[in-house]
C-alpha cells in the first residue's frame, strides 16, 4: 500500500460517469486527521466537485478499527508549548484548513458517501456529519470526546449537536459519551446502517449503476443502493432513545451549574444506569473550561448559519490554543497518558465571564480567515 496518508482512485461506472474514492490511510494512528490529510483532501474534493464526469464521491478509511479517531494533535501540541498565549500560525492553518474541508463536505454539490466503520470521533465526526450519505456499521463507535482533552466539540459540532433531538447533543458534548449505529441514526449523524461485510456489494452496485450526473437523482439512487445493502440488518438498542427523557431532564435549563449539579449527583448515585453514570463521571473529570465554552456556544448558535458557526469556532479554537487547558489535556491523554490533567481553572464555578469572552474574541485584525464561506 502507498505511503500517502490519503489514497485516491476513480471508479468507472456503467453509464460512463466516474465515482471518486478517497481513503484515509493511516490505520496505525486510527486514521487521525492530520494537516497533510486535509491538504490532500481539500483540493481533490474541489476538483471532483467541478468535474462533470464525476457523479459522486466515497470517503472511507484503511483498516478495520477506525474511520477516523479525531484530529492528529501531536504536532499541534508542540506548537502550543512553544507559543503559549502568543500567535500560533500552525494552529491558525490547522483549524482554518480543517474547517474549510468540513464546510466543503457540508456543501458538496454531488452525492458524497462516508463509510463510518469502527471508531468515528472528534474530527472524524466532522468529516462524516456533512456528507449526503453517512453509513455506519454494527461496529461503529461515535463520540465527541473533546472535554477530555480541554477542547470543545468543534468541526461544526456547535452546529450539528444543537440540531439533535431534545438536548441529546448537549449531553454528548458535555459527557463525551460513546454512541452506536442506532444512536447515530437517531441523532441525525448517520443515515443508514450497513454491515461491514456488505461494503464490497455497495461498491459493486455503485460501479454497475448508470449515474445521470444530476445531483438530486443521483443522491436518490445512492440512497436506494444503501437501503438494499442494509436490508435485514438489525440495529442495536439505542441508549439515547432508552434514556431520552432522563437526558433531557439532566440537561434542562439555562444555567450550566444546575446541569453540573445533576450530573455530579448522578455520578455518585448508587444503582444508576452504568452508561449514564459513566457519562456523568466523564463530565466530572473533564475540563471546566471546556464545559463552560461548550455551553456558551450551545446558547449562541441556534440562529447562526453553518458558515457563521465555523467562523465562530475558528476563534474559539485559537482561544483554546492560547489558554492552558488544551495543551494540558493533550499531555494527559496522548503524550504522558497519565490521565491526570490539572485543569485551570479547576472548578466550573471559577470560570469567569472574562475568561469565556477571551476564548471567543478575534485574535488577529482584518477580514476573517474563513470569510469566503458563504
């Protein structure tokens, strides 16, 4: 297999049109999304979007463990140590280019299928969420675990989590809870479950189809292909459906301290449901700064467009780079792996209004770096 971190090919189809196939190719790193990957995907997707002979695109990953376990944060970590609160041009490029790719996926003018097998977390969810056809398998494990590393659910998470049923999105954002294929479909993160062993059948049907080169008709045809491939597959039980009312009660209100009190009580409750209790305990261990900014964004975005959300998230992400918790979280989870981060501030009640606003302010003058998103 090629050493390239993304592999590209094109499938010739029965009617003469072609399907582009992009394969994330870093299985040893669980296909963590790197700057190099983004810089390969973005121009190729733009080319395929403009090519009238390309009827659609498949985004997949090498290996059986993960579609994409999140962003590749190791190189970013070194720049966080070096730059501290000063300007970090690597971080600026990292987030700008990743969000440009995510936005292009959301607005892609042709069928774009993501095969979300295995681990799909953080930046991987950002890639999957905007595709026109999001496939999960019985082995899919989906999460936005940023609170564990002192970040917040970015990559458009502020937008798509807010649009989930009830307050399930806020729950997932604050607790890093893992969900399965049924949960992903329930929340709108996925469209169809297809067994992994049927993937070859899907690719064969794509090749055998006479695509029209008309986005609406071709999207409908791809949906039919996936429905046939998934026919008869039994969805696993959905934890989000099972606990929907309890989750909404936990997340109720407009005061994060009230929500935190309920989650902390659940974390200590004897005999509580194990899945819910693990989620509450993850919140208790997570960064207070992450919880505060996640809730602030939850309250800010309901009437914002997707482009506006990405522009807001860009400043928020650079704000996290300028503060200490993001680097500390990466250290504790990915570098030293001691799982013992020292958050600053250590308590949610010590997060000030000024602290929140400093995370969201513009950190450079002039036009917004994502001004071209419309």
